[in-house]
């Protein structure tokens, strides 16, 4: 049982067997989403036991048999994992927005018009902004054209991409 409960910490509140049902109770931040996740689990019901400004006590209720216990724990784990991931994505987004704000504050308008965002192997262009594919010794893997300017002075972010202003005139 410990191995089932441990991944739910610090959100685990209680595990109860009531009549023919099992109730797995989690105390979650009020900002967390779980409705879409729970919908997939047809044999599971969700009941809100308590709610305040910071937390909501959610009961995942299923039949008190092996499948019911497994379903309650599987759903609860999915809720915790997906919401923790969303929190991390939100923090990363805020960090990247701050980095971009710093670039905009410290860079001239002419250079900002040619600002490019590099991200592994995807390329999306939109009104002067682009995500550029990962390069190799021949240049961009997507364009097939050799790289004309050494950009080794740029530093990669945690995802392997970099944000830096470029000058389109130098490339022509």
C-alpha cells in the first residue's frame, strides 16, 4: 500500500472503505484541473468533500474491489502528474517570457525585426518571427543551405534552443 500512496504525497489525505466503495481522498490546490482526466474513468465518481481559498478535498470513489482500488489510484496519480507538469510548464513559460522581455529591452528595434527563435527540428514563421530547425555542419537541416555566419557565441537554453537577434542583411 505504501508504494501506491507514496507518489501521491503530499496530496494524499485518506483512503477509506465505505459500504461497497473505496474512497481515495486528495487535498489538491484549488487551481488544479481534474475534471477532464476523471471523465475517462467510467467506473469512478468524484466528490468534493471540502473547499477553501487554497485547497479542495477531492474523493475518488470506486467499487471496493481490486479493479476499483486500481482505478482510483491510477486516476489520482494521473491528476497529480499532469498538474505538476502543468505547473512546471507554466514556470518555464514565465521564465522564457522574462528572458524574451530582457532581449526586447536590451536590443534595438532594427535587430528585433529579424529576431529568430530556434527549437530543435521545427520551423514556424510568422511575421518576422521564426522557429528555425536544428543545424549541423551543413547548416539548417530543413533548408539544406550552408550556414554563412558562425553563431557559436549563442548559449543554448535548457531545451537545446537559443534566442538571439540576427541581422538578415548579413545573410544575403
